[in-house]
């Protein structure tokens, strides 16, 4: 005798070896013997053989019309063999009965399982809904298949093009557009990004990076709603100084200016004047909400997305020819020894007499001119002496920080300026010609501004800590490898800069952390020892912790985009100028930094070369989507490798390619080094 039985939802047939009241010993065609409970035996038969029954039932089951079977089925609970007799004939064979069971079991939308080979027919309304859903699923699958075939053939369907960035970076894995890309990727054995490139979904490499950034960070666009800059109603005294700013020509958010008083008297007072939007913008006001949503101005070659609307920026920027509201830090120094005597903060209006542009003056406003050795720019004689003192002071301040650091700052890699020809600040298309020029760190104007801002940020940070007023600080526990710069609300030392505390406060038009700190500084200037009670943010304020977290995340994302766009334009420059080779320095095995461009690239052929070796590299193909270029070392140019500076070691963490992280199957991340985020020029 043979039996057809249910084994944990799987139907099997075999020969009965022994039968008891509660179970049977059954041998399968494979020779395996199993113990089957009597309740799980659904059919007993003498013919055909178990193998023939299973094969025949599986072939017959798909031919059973479910609609007709549903019509034949009774309203109440029924057994599969009873329905088989109604459907086939009163003498339905074991094979037909087994086929009916298989068919009913695989159609839960028609028949609900009641167990032990028993079923109930689904209600008519529920059945219609289920059938409609099944039909819709078939249509969706047909659409997925059609889209996948188009992608494989090199064409991109419009719905997939419209969902490009969502598919690649924030996919809904149940969406048909995503499934079509996955199906086409698998069938063609092509990575999703490459597949979409070949299908024409990415028309412009630049627009790919730009639109992806907007998709992730500005999904509602970059436009501001109509707002008006509130006026500063407080009566502010006019400072008796002649202040000047030093910025790049593209800078419209002029946050800081400098002044010098008392030259030749033995005591010199240096004024560091910071634009004061915090005197007008109040926490939780409409403009504050806008600034808090953006958290920082976003920079990239040829373009920027400002934290505040342009008319608001212009209302508070330190524009030459105006008496501008400012939060001023005055620090008094001994003119001969440069020893610091005292520091105090004022809220005032500061006359701005000049907006100097270092990119126009770096070549002529040199240390030799400042010392009166050579002729310099016309019209700047009045500020030669102040600038000369500020340069001397900057060198001294830097040396004092180096004592705290425990070693000199030897990070002498150049900074690079990117200029898009004919762009004039408009949103780039990616087709522009690019010019890359070098601005070496430590140029007189750069050093003056850097050290002045470090002085202000560290002085104000320590002052707020003394008053018990919380602020947003950046700290670094040590210069040991791997110790990162962190943001927090405690005044901790910053080993990388060499100061006992460091609170970003000098760019309130460009960074939300600076605006928050400016509110705290204003409270301290107004209330002194009771400032902790009057400041907008109190000690252990949960909202302040939230701001720190949000700012840190946004600032890292924006810095990553800037680095990616600088790499894009660097690679574009290689193509534009027809570079086939470059000279660089080995950072470690397989990695070289170009000497004359802001570019780190992977190379072949340098396995035996030491760090610091100078080499000539033949360039391979450039991919503006992945921001990748590879090279091959063809010649070593030095006899002995020059040791890299200690700060140069951080280059091992620099990105080799752009920040492409594709959720479909690519995960390539980028980390911005702490040295970049906290460079004095930042």
C-alpha cells in the first residue's frame, strides 16, 4: 500500500512498511524511511506507484481551472478529495485527488487552508480584490521586465531617469524602478552606475554630482522664502578706529576686519571686529530658523550656497565705506616684546575703510613691501605700518602656539584657488574652462588673518568658559595619529592648533556655530558675571547639544561636497590641458600626491619606493562620474626620498576618489581630515 502525506507543508508519497494506530513507517523512492503521523496521511492508494502519482499530479494540477473549482466548492469547510470528485467525477482517481490538493494549496487567494487537507473558499469580494492585486503585480512585473530590457539595450526609460538619485543613493527597494535597475544589472553583469551611464541616464558628470548633493541636502531647493533683515535697534557707539578686511575677491560675506592703534607709543591695541548679525537675528526667529536649517554656507569652485539670504548678508557684512555693527575684541600688546597685556570685548559700530582682496594683493603686498624695502600697491601706504605690525605679531603668536603644540607647524602644502572662466558666480554647468592657481599657506595676508582669527576664537572661548557661559567648541586631545577634532560644549584644549580652548566665533554670516557663539558673547559683553543667566543657551541646554550634532553632520557633508567638486575640476583641468603625465610624491604604497595640483591618485609600479620619493606618473583614463584617475609610475626623480612632514602623514586619510556612495551595490566613503576643517584659514 502507498500513501500520500503532508510533511511540514511539503507533499510526499511512499510505500508503507509498517502501520500502527498513531503512525506509519513509510519508505520514500530515495530509500529514506520516515515516520508519518496518521493524521498527516491524506491518501491511501495501491496504484500508481508513488513516483508516478507525484509526477502525474504535478503535471495535472496546473490544468485545473481555479475559477471553476471555486464555483464547485461548497460554502462551508470541505476536503480536497470531495472537491476532486465534484470537479473530475465521482470516481476521481488518487492522481486526480492529489492534483486537486496541490492546486488548492497553491491558490490561497481562492481557497483558505483549514489544515489536514481541508479548505474554505474565499468570499467573492475578497477574491476579486486578490485577483485585482495579482493582475496589478503581473503588470508591474511586466513593466519591470520591459524597463530592464531597455536598460540592457542602452536606453534609459524616463521614470528611471527621473528617479536616478533615489535609485542610486536612497532607494526604495520595493519600487519598480529600483527593481528594473537591479534586474538589468544582474542580467548584463554590469554595476548599476556603469549601467545607467551607458543607458544615458547621466547626461552631465557635473550635474550628476550637483543634483545628487541637492537631492541629499537640499531636497526642497536652495531658494529662500521672502524675508527681511531686521534692523539693529540698539544704540551702538562708533569705534575710534580705521578697520580693514582681508578676503578673497569672491567673498561677499565679509565677517571680519582688523584695526591697529597706538603704533609708536609702546602699547599697541589690535582690534578684531566681527560682523554682528547676532545683534539683530534672535534665536527662534524666522531668520534663525532659516540659518539653522542650512547651518553653514556651502562652498565649491565657482559657486556657493549661502547660509543666509544675500540681502540679509549685505545688511550685516563689513562693507567698506560704512560704520558697521560689530562685536569687537581689543587685545593690547607691548609693542617691543609683543607680550599680551589685556583683552576686552565691545559692541559697537566700526568704520570700515577698505576691503582688501588677498588674491589681488598677494603678489605685491609682500613682506619686503611691509618692511619698506620695495614699492607696493598704490593707495595702501596708510595701512603699511599696521599690516607690518600685524605680520610681526602673527609670527609671534604662531611661535607661541607651536610651543604649546610641542612642535612647529610644518604643514607647508599649498592651497589652490579654482576659477571658472566666465562663470561670474552663476551656477556652473560643468562645461566651463577652469584655472587652478597656487596660494601658499603662510603668505603675509593669509598669516595675518589666520592668527588674528585664532586669537579671537581662543580668547572668546576661554572668556565664555570663565563666565560659565556654554558655547560650541572644537577640541583635539592630542596630536597622536588617529585622534580626531571633536565638537562639543566644553572648553577643552585643541592640540592641533595649540590653544587651551577654541570656539568658532569669527564667521557668524557663514557658520551657524559661530552665530550661536556670537549670541553667547553678546550676552557676556552685556551682562558680565551674570551672563550665564542671560545668555540664550544655558549650561547643559539640550537644544545646544542638538545644534552641535546637526552642525557637525552638515559641515562634514558640505566639506565632502567641496572636496568632491574640487577633485572634479582638477580632473577636468587634466583633460582640458591635455596632461598625460605629472610629477608627484609617494605617500605610501600605491598612492601619490601631485606636486602642482590638488590631486591624490592611486598608482601602479611603486611597490618598492619609500614615502617621500618623487616620481613621474603616466596618467590613465579619467572618469568624471566616479572622480577617478589612475596612474603608472614611469620614473623616479630623486636619489633619496625626502621625509614627509608630520602633518603630511594625515594625507593617508585623504580621499583618492570623490564621495560616491551608491546604495545599489557601491559603498565608497570619504573622510575629511581634522586638519582641513580646523585650518586657520577656514
